C-alpha cells in the first residue's frame, strides 16, 4: 500500500515536504539551543576549569610520587654502595 502511495511524483513531493519540515524545525529549535548554551556557559566554564585543575593536580601528584620513589631507591643504592666502600 505504501509503495503505491509513494510512487512517482508523490515520492518527490514527500521528500521535499520532509526537507521543508526539517528546515522549519531546525529554525525553531536552534535559537532555543543557542540560548541554553549561552546561559549555561558560565557554569560549564567553571566545571571545565575544575576538571582541568583536578586532572593537572592528579598528574602532578603521580609524577611527584614516581620521582619520590625513584629518589628513595637511589638513596638506598647509594647508601648500600657507601657501606660496601667502607668495608673494603
């Protein structure tokens, strides 16, 4: 039944109507979305800043921990080498 309805010129007209409806809907929806984005921009900016700050702190802490662990290992090795040289 639908094949008969959407055959020939009706298919073309239906496609044009769908495109026109989509354009009208986009014209109505777009200003609402833009207004919502603009009104929430300050909150979104604060949230993003906090996320970036926290991720930077986490990265710094992980690097700092790795450096401290490396320092402790080197310190122990130097201490053991120093003891060896004292015994010789």
